C-alpha cells in the first residue's frame, strides 16, 4: 500500500508541476501578445514617409537640389521663350502686358538670384560635409545636420514656386498690346526760314547710325529749338527704327526727376511703382528697360552737364540703335565729351586747325570699334558740321587726310598759334580707345593734351608708337606731366611709348599687358627722382624680365614697383 501511495503521490506532483508550467507559459504568452498588440497599434499611427522610411539628411539635400536644378532648367527655357516672343512683338511697337512684365521680372529674380543662392549654398554644405576637418570625410551620421534639413526644405519650397511660375506662363495667351499713344507724333511748327543749310548739315549726322549724340549750340533766339523740332518731324518718316522716342524740355535748373518721369511714362511703366521707388531705384528700372530697346531722345535747352547713366539712360556700348539730340547755349556743353563708336568705313578722324579752338572744352574722348587709321590735325580751312569734327573716308573733297610730319611737335608757348598751343586740348583729361584694329596714329591728340590724367588704349593692333618722332628738350617736362593712370593692353605692335625718357611726376599706375614688342619704358635715372608717386607697374614677368634699361640702378629702383599679373 505504501508503494502504491508513493506512486500516486509522485504522479500528482508531476501533474502539478506541468500545470504550473503551463500556467507560467500562458502568462508569458499573454504578455507577449499584449506587447505585439501595442506595437501594432503604434505602427498603425506611423506616417510612412517620415517615420518608417528614414532618409539621411545628405541624401535628402542632394535629391532636393537635383530636383530644383531640373525645375530651374525648365523655367529658364520657358523664360527665354516668353522673352523672345515679347522682344519680337515689341519691335513692332507693341507693349508687354503688365501680367507678362511682372512675370518676367519675378522669374528673372528667381533664376539669377534666389535659386542660384540656394544651389550654391547647398553645394558648399555638401562639400564641407564630405571634406570634414582636415580633408577627412565625415561619417554619414555626422553629416545629417540641421542645416541640411533646412536647406532641403528651402529647396523644396523654391521648387514649388518655380512650378507655380511655370503654370502661370502656360496660361498666357496675350503677351503684348498696342498702346494708345504712338512713339512719335508731329510737333506743330511753322515753316522755318533760313535753316536749310543747318538742317542739311545736322541731318547727315542723324542718318549716320554710328553717331549716337548730336549737340546743337548757339545763343538764344537763333533757332535751335526750331531746328530740333524740324528734325523731330522729319524723323517721323523713320520712326519705326526706334522703340522709345521722348521730347524733353530741360531748361534750368535741371530737374532730374522730371526727365526720369517722362521716360518712365514712355516706357509704359506703372505709376504706383514710380511712387514707391527712389531716384536711384528708378534709374535701375529705366536702365533695365532701355538697354533692351532702341531709343531716340530730344533734349531741348540744356544748361548744365547731365549724367545720363545716373538717370538710367544707356549711351555708350548700347547694343540697340540709339541717338540723343540736344540743344544748348553753351559751346562747352556740346564738346565736353566726344564719343565715337562703330565708325565703319571711315579712314580718319580729322580735326581742322580752326576747330582746335573749340576742342579746348573737350574733357573726355572715347573711341570704340572704329576703323579709321589716325587721329590727325590739318592746317586747312574748317569743314564739317558746324566747324566741329569730321570723319572722312578720303574720297572727293575735303582734301585727303594726312598726319603731322613725325618731326612736327613744336614747343608749346602762350604766344604760339593754336596748333602750337597748350590750348588745343587743354581740358582733355580722359582718353579711352578700344578695339580699333586699324588705328596707327594718336600722337596729335596725346601730345597736345597737357592736362591728360587717364590714358587707356586696348586691343589696337596697329599702333607702334604713342608719341612718334622726337620731343624737344624744352617740352619734355610738360609731356604727360599730369598723367595719373596709363593702361596699355593688347597692343601687339607697340614698340615705344615715347622715345625720350619722361619725368612722369603725377603717374601712379602703369599697366602693360600683351604688348610683346614694347621692350623699353620711357624711364631713366632722372625719372627715379621725379616719378615718386609711381606705386605700381603691372604686367607679365616674362615681359618685365625682357625690358632694356639704361643702367642697373634704374632697373633695380623700378623693380620694387613691379607687380606680376600671374
């Protein structure tokens, strides 16, 4: 019995253990099931993109920048398409609609500034991340900076803006409209008497597309305004050549804002925009519009010098046809600046001897892309428009152009005749000559400009000497004595600035580039003492090493001023 009891008791204990084990496993399973339910419930709340699919910040930024680049390219193509269509229609004297004009301004700002800045900043951040410190690439986890996420966000926002501008452009159906007022209308004018010859003379310059500015001067009451009106009305027959035409009475004191406002209205710009802009902002806006168009300006009764560029009026290097015709009582106003551009087929700029008196007011001479071979002075009688300057192709009369003999540079004295006087170009301070491949002779104007402070000649491949011939002993100290800056670039045949050494007491800067045949500068031992303001001689090392000097001391002294361009 005892054995049976022990056997039964052992079986019960085994069963109890099994039951307890089952009970424990059941509780564990229940707990695990609850955990799984909890995780499943949490999983149902996930936003897949942000919480499940983790994207490293650097990869996210790279993807955002690439998407922005593609969208920028699409918008750039659309902008060019709209721009070309507007340009074509404006050439027919239509005016862009306010909606299209506003879109073009916004998109230009987006493409040229806002998008470019984001892409540049993004590229810089990516570069810094990969380079790390000391050029060692950072681990990806350390590159997932807040700045990456912020830049990605900015890129995505800007991409959305570009998409919106693309959508707006796709909806354009009308790009321009015909304005109520034509570019020009006839000015009431009685038949002028006694202006026939003057009109014919000026009209030749009006028809010359190489002439950008025409000045008509004379005392009050001689018919300047009448002549200007006649020219205006005559141009009505050729008005299709100009997109913008404005008649402005300047008078005195000069009202800069009035001039800007008249041009603003002619450009059909909004009045509200005018009211909220400063004078400089208006100038920027006018310039951005004017540089895209051909224009003709009549400025009547000018009393003082007007800085056209500060008003927003491009007048030099303008790619479109443009012309400014003005009247003034001051001969000086007419001749303070002489600009010559794209004078094709003209062999010489001739300044007749009687006209040299009028040249005494000239302050700036600017010559660009002209084909003439020389700037010369002749002894004959005056000819040309109003006795001023004439450009000649050498055919027929007047007499063929010629230059002064190389030995004819006389001493300048107060008792000399005009040609031998400092008064020839006594006020001329700036000379800039560029892209005149045929020009060989400039001595006459340089030699007789005692007040010249800035001389720049570039890409004139035929010039061999700036001042040819010899300079008399008595005149050495006066030649280029006021010159502050001298710049010579791309003068492939230039061999000499001046055969005599000059003191250059005012010279501060000398720039010589791509002038391989210039092997000697007009500097000697005396120049070491006089050219004390010279602080920089800029050029190529090979050119500098090949220069010839009178003595080693002079070379050593001026070597301390040399700055290599490499």
